[in-house]
């Protein structure tokens, strides 16, 4: 692509977020009156829990939707801290909790607070594409940590040490459960990664946005092993609140004031209405677990149906709501394949190039965050399209 003189260097350094491009194409198809089964974005089809909606409605009826403190509503920060004690046995001060405009703002704040321009940050590959985009937009360098099948597609201390020796990292970012694969880093491995980062003097950032969504495997927070870890989470996935744009960070005491100053200037505060709604989310566990059970059924359906169609080499689907498959038997151009699949079968999924620019040309990611009927319909359409 030739340089655009109207754009800054930063803007030109950021690659498209292909999942969002696929969603836009799927939306255009729907506006033409053509049906689509959406499996391209990590967005639950279930609405936010009833208590969440009721809390927002009550706040809206009150009529005043103000700014909050830049770090978030004190009551919400206290409830998030309580969540860590209840869920993980980790006791932390609410003062270390920062409420953010989704996890996306959490990454921006973390990267700005921890790193100066030119710093090199280790990120998993395949991995969430916005890591690279945000880092590049901030004049930081994403350094791939290439994951391997023999390691269950999870980072290892040996990998971190090898990359650091070759490229001199300034920080380390991991995600568990992972996007695009759903792979969970085992608690013992996570402890080792935290210890490795400490020994190398690297700030450790743990993306835990899919916590709560796992299928028979244990998950741990990095805070169980490193009190100085920066943990980023959100209400988007587990609590079905994607469009509410509210998340949180847990940060060391030394970062709180700097992050507060950044938040004050970048966006003032997360939306008041969403924070009020999020406060109610912690009391909706029964409703949310029923939704997670639906994901588990979708997962089983796809793991059974997709390999015979040519979607093989599936990464361990321990958690989240994604299935990341090798489609080398079908194509070496995942982008063109996904366009045809949408145009001819009406099934929207994301090409692996979004998650891995080197090897993603023969991979595809399906999201199974929709209904069981949607997943069954996708399988039916794919069987017809692929002639199986």
C-alpha cells in the first residue's frame, strides 16, 4: 500500500482490524436483505443480564448522567476488588483498581504508563490483533512470541528468554484464555511466566478478559503470582456487555497516579451509566453461567462437525468462545476464502491473517458466542457450500 500524505505515520502503521472489516461486510449483506450467520466477532448474542439493564434504566430515569472520577466510581472499584477476593483469594486495595472504557482503554493506559516510544513489547502470535495496532499507534514495537503446538500454543519461559536475548524486550503481554484460540495458560505455567518476567526486569501485563469462560480447566489470575502484575479485564465477554464499553485494570500502587493523570486527559472517565450497570453485573452469576453452558454446547457441536469439513489442526479450545483452525486442506488464502464463504454461504468468520500475519493465511477463526441454532445453521450451510 502506497503512503497516504494525508495520514500521520502512526495512522499508516496500524493495520486493519479484519474481524471488524468482516463484520462491516456482513452488515452490508444484511442490509441487502441477505441472511448472515455471524461468527466473525467475539460478541455474545445474549443480552446483558436483566439486573444490569434494570440498573441502567433506573439510573437513566434519575435523569442525571454525570462524569465520575477518572479512576471510576468508588463503589464499583470496591466491588471489583471484592471479586478478586471471592474468586481468586487475592486481597487488594480498591485504590489499585482503575475503571476503563472497555479493555481497549486499559491497554492504552497501561502501554502509555509503562513504556516510552520505541520500547519493544513481547506479544503472543497468533494473538489479538489490536495489541499490535495499539502498540504501533503509540510508537511502540510489538515483538512476536511465536507459539508452538508442542507447547499447546501457550507462551513458555524459554520462549520469553530466547526472544528477550535476541531482541531486548521492555515488557511482556500474555492472554489467557487466549484469542483467537481459547487456549488457557495453566496456573503453574502462568506462575513461571510471572517469575521469568520478574527475573528479566520486565513489566508483566495479563489480559484476562475471558476469565469465567473455561471448559473443565482451571484458570488463575497473574495477581496470584505477582502483586505487581498489570491485569486487564472487562465486562464485555463474560457479562455480555460489549457495547457498554466498560472494563477495568488492576495496577501496582506506583502506577495509580500516573494512570489517573492519563485517564483524566484522554477521556475524563468511563461512562457513568455503564459503570452503574457494571456494579449490578456481579450479582447475575446464575444467569451468566446458563449462557456459558450454551457456549459449551456450541463448542462441542463445532469440534464434532468442523474437522470432517476440512477445518483441522484446531488449537486447544480451553476457554473463551473461539475455534482457531487450520484450513490448509481447503486454501492458502484465508482472506479470499472468508470472502467467498460470506458471499456464497452467508457465514461470516475471520481470516487468520488478523491474528498471525506470517502463518494466518491458512487459518480461520470461528466465534461460537451465538446461539446453538446459529451454530447448527452455520454447520448446515458449510456442509452445503463445501459439498459435504
